């Protein structure tokens, strides 16, 4: 189950970012996951919930968006959304392709709460991108 490894990586990165910003509690993490990762949402959520217990991300909510798959035909260069099982270029019937997107796991933002306070409804903590 690669979702457990994904959740561990997401939590590790979020906690590192929190440490770089004064070890504020992590209240949210938003990720983009490529559809070629073939993530089972319930498995990722369960692994994230289990992994965050007792950490600085104990109250964190995980949200994500799915990045569609896009490949480039090696023969004609046409870019297309592949079938998940068979990659056949709709222009020249060539098989295979170079992955342009859809295989990623990107942390889009990490939301940090103020120390000792939980964000009120409608109030957001501080968002940090990994490069910040």
C-alpha cells in the first residue's frame, strides 16, 4: 500500500516546514496527486490520520486535488490524456509515451495554526509553500 509511504512523506515534509516557521502546529496540508499514482483516497486518508497522531500535525486536515495524466507520443509528438491501462496515441496509433503530468505528488500548501489557538470557523492560519 503506497498510500502509507505517501502519507508519511507528506507529514514529514509538513512537519519540517512547521519547524522552519517556529514549530507552529500544522492545521492543514493541501497536495496535488497525479492520477497515474492511482491513489485510493480512503487509504491515503487513513494513513494520514494514523501518522499524524501525537505529532505537531495532530489536528491537521489533508485535502488534495487530482492532476490529470498527460503524455506525449514518442512518434508524432501529439499530447493526449492516456487510458490508464493502454497508452495508444489517438493521432498515429503508436503505443506508449513520455509522461508530462499525472505522476506527481506535490505539496501545494501547509497551513500553520497560531500556537495555542485553533483557527476559528472562516479564519485560516498561515499558509506556507515548500519554497517559502
